[in-house]
């Protein structure tokens, strides 16, 4: 009989837990947290491709999220198409923007690259805030009532939950496949030492642009999922810097550069954020910023590898201690 390894059992338990969550927690509040968790996990996992595996810390990923959010409602506003028809357009625009931005900015390294991505995202936010075609500062709104199934306008959270879960599953499958391919080794080599990777023949610039493009495509899909659920978008909710900051913090908290690190980060941060907003009302949003800052300080000081890496280091010791006590008994 074939034995299952503990990582495989963990993956199966995680998948089962995610599938059964809305059945076990049926209240609207809990299902909303579940949908928000999945969206945060998708966004952070998409950022993780370029920021975690390749080590290129973009703090302007909201530019791709915003493009993905605007295009579904733009095709609805201009031509009356179902918003879902705008998802491929958002991905194509995000891919083009990733190449356009990556060519000059990847000449920069470290915090200079991060600052460049912030500047570009902010410029795009300001531009969209003054562009009448996309509603300027007011933004765009989708169909209030579903005209057909393809509008994806549901009354409850359950359909959105499983749609988001399917996208997250595809993203994790793609990332897991890349981990074992040459492209994945290239990204990790660049993260470890760009100069050493280049000396060994790694196509550094091409690899970074491909990583950014793939990350941008899935981040755009996350933006499209967000706007299809909410039915509204404006420059701040699409291109705001806190969107990018949340992606970075969720990935770093769980473990940037690991497959399930962003999920661990989202599992901790999103319920905590929802709880503060619920307990403190309007003041909870301000507390969220303090929470973000505190998490950055704690991660940088005590656990740069994130909680997932810490667990991988601590788990064997706990397992060894458990078995030694079991045999002693």
C-alpha cells in the first residue's frame, strides 16, 4: 500500500478544509470573511511569484489589480457586455504594462526598484482619477441586477467563494509546477544572488520580466474577481497603495517564496483585520494601518522568512519530542 507523506496529507487537509468551510460556517459574516481570505490569498500568491520567488519586491502591484478591476466594468459601461468579458482584456493590458514597466525598472535593484513601482502605480491612479472615460474620481458601477448568469451577480457569497477558490487552486497549481521547472530554479537563483546567477548563464532580465508578467496576469484576475463581487470600482479601491502593501504583508507574514506562505498569511491577517473593523467600527480602518506597520517590524526583526518557514524549522523538533515522549510512555 502506498504511503502518503505528511506534506501531501497537509495539502489534502487544507483542500478539504477550504471546500467545507462555507458548509460549516453558514452565516453571511463568516462567508464574507472566507471570500475576502481567498481574494487576499490569490493577490498575495500572484505577487509571490515575482516578489517571493524572484526576490523583486514590487510595492506597486495595485497597478495590475486596478487594470483587472476596471476592464470588466468598462466593457459593461461602453458596450453592455457581461463584466466577465472584460477579464481577458484586463489580463492582456496587465501583461503589456508588465513588459513596458519591467524593461526600464529591472535595470534598478533593491529599494530603487520598489520605489519605481510605487511611483508608476501612483501615476496610474492619478491618471484614472482624472479620465472621464473611466468615471474619473467617481469610478464605474456594474449591473445592479443580474441580466443573465454571465453577469455573475449573486445575492449570496457562496458562488463567489467557490469561483475564487477555483482560481486560487489554478494559481497554486501553476506556481507548484514552476517551482520544479528550470524557470523556478532561475527565479530562486536570482533571488539568492543576481550577479552569481548571471555569471552562471541565467537569463536574469528575461526571467524577471517573465515572472513579472505572470504575476501581473494573476493579479489582474484578482482585481477582476474583486470588482465582479463588489460591482463598483474607483481609483482608490483599484489602485490604492494599501492594496499593494497588503499583498506584500500577507506574503511576507506567511512566508514569501513558499507555495503556501501567502495562504498562511491571509489566514491570520484577514480574520484579524475583519475583527478589528467589526469591533471598532470606523476606527478599525485606522487600526489596520497600525497592524500592518507592527507586522512589518516583527517580521523584519524576528522572522524574515515568515511563519511557514518558522513552522518548517520548528515542526521536526516538535515531532521528535512527541515521539520520544510517546516511546518513553
